């Protein structure tokens, strides 16, 4: 058995846990690795609908695009792993230069550690006592493991300190500056941040190593307000450094950056004055890995700076027409259980004739609504789709697409499946 836990995923059996995979593969007792080696066609290799796929070329393109962007702008990169929760993709992100992987909750950090992630940035205040003791034990057991998390309240610091009493290792923390009234988490004012920093300094269990925030939560975010918030963040980092608030002898962490404003992060972090120690300018974008067909297609900063690169939608959900009750109505066999819908309904992209293999644009076909296991289609004419046709749907919001599919085929342009991406939600 391979000692590499990512490679060991290939030994999982192809069975009932995984939607859309060929039933005969499970009946034959194939492992994921054995099915991969067969290089089956998505269209003729026994896959059942609905089935979610990742485009191999788009995936490779996106992984390279953000790695290159971060390097070009002198940014370290800890992509948010909550998007995909896929160790195979984490490894590829690290191979493209990522510093580590960002998490949101303790479960995600535990998955990361199970697959050998050595640097974790947890973008939340961690006040769960059991989780904190687990973090402390991981730090004690592995001197090469680096863990950083948010603090945004004095009470949070007190709870963390209480949970960590008697632990041999300090936990590194960064003060989270909130993006404004009505925004999500974070200390709301600079004075609040100072109070949190004072509370950290009063403990023996925590060590303040930086400042962080999330610019997409700026109310009514637009370029000027986002830049202004990020400048507050960097000014606070400079102030804390001058006052000697950052502990330890390592680098100072300054972190921000989702998938909508990483260009603003690059702009402002480039302006950060020289501090007393090296600065880890940490970007945390996550949705880029697959991109999407709607929400992030509209929001990506590459729309503002196209000369810097671009991203490609990698997801495609293939569903099949199972009912055609009228010339203007059709139903496919994928619904809320399979499709992301929190940031808009999917869009029909392609129609594939299962008899001939011919594909055509899904002209005149619209998704009206979703049931649990059906998407309701409206069509312009009786010829737009027929019962049995495969319909490719593009979707918005990668985070809620990945979570519905525990094993996702990666498909080349000719339909050959070359890999299966395992997710852990």
C-alpha cells in the first residue's frame, strides 16, 4: 500500500457511494485507479446521468493562472480549500507554488492534515476547545507544521487561552479587521483590533503574528471602497509592527483576498512599507480552481485586468432528458441534489444526441426552476431537445458544486476520462 495518502485514493473501490460512475466498474470490483487506467469515454464508457465533470484543460489552465499571478505580484498563496475539499487538487495547487491551504472550520483542517498539508491558514476565529487541543497536539507532534488562525474578539482570545492551558505549543494568530458595519466577521474598528491584540499579548498560549481580513465583505464593494479597506489593513499592520506587537522572530503575516478582488489586494499589498521583519503577503482565493459559468465569470478581477490572464469554467454537469410532455417543456434528471443553485440557476450549454454523438449549442433552451431530482426546461420549439438527449449545464458557485459530488471525472476534449477527483465534505 502506498505511503502517500493522495496516491492511496486510487485504491478506493468504485461503488455505490459515487454518483454517475459506470455500474459495471462497481460490479467488476474495480478500484478508482483501475478504472482510471481504462481511460473510458464519458459518452460511451458506461457513465450514467447525471454526471458532473471537470474539463482537464481548463483545470490545468486555472491552476497555472493564479500561481503565475501570485508570483508576478510577489504574493504568497494559500488557496481556500473549502471550495473543492479535494486533496488531489491541493497537491496541484502546491505544485504551482502555493504556500499552504486555507481552511474555514476544524474539519477541513483535519482533512488537510490527513493528506499531508504542512501549512494551514484557518480564516476564522477558532474557539472550539476540542479543535484547539487537536491543533496544539498536531503542532507538538510535527515541528514542521505551521498553523495560523484569526482572532477577532477579546472573549474569543479568552476562550482560546483557556482551552490551550497546559499545551506545550503556542498557537499563531492574526487579528481580523472587519470590513465594516454590517459585514461578516472581524473586529469592527482599529481600536477593537488593538484591544484584541492586547488580549493576545496577555496570554502565554497565543502568539500574534499578523493582520488579516476579507475585502469582498466591504458593504457595497467597489474599487475605491475595497482599496480603502485594504489600506486600513496594511496601515494597521505597520502600526502594530512599529509598536512591537508582533511576537516571535519569523515573518509578519498580512493576508486578504478572495476570488473577486485579488487585483486590489495586489495593488495595496505592493504599497506596504518596509516593516521590521519580512512580510508574508498571503492571498487566499479559492474559486479560481474550477471557476464557473456565472457568478465568478462576472466577478473575476481578470475582467478588469485582462492583460494579466484569465480563467476558464471547468465544470459541466451532463443530465439527460427524461420527459418531453409538450413542445415548450422538457425535464432532465438532475436537480437540487446535483446542481448548485444558491447563486443562480444553471444555464443550458450543449445538447448531445446519444445515438449519433453529435453536439450542438443549447439554443432556445432555458432552465426555469429545479426540483429535487429534475430541472425544468423551457424550449422554443419541439426540435430543441428529444427524450434521451444529454444536456450540458453550466453552473455558478464552485463551493456548492463540488460539495454534491464525492468523485468527479476529469475529462479531456475528446471525452476521455483521465482522472477522478475525490472530495471530502
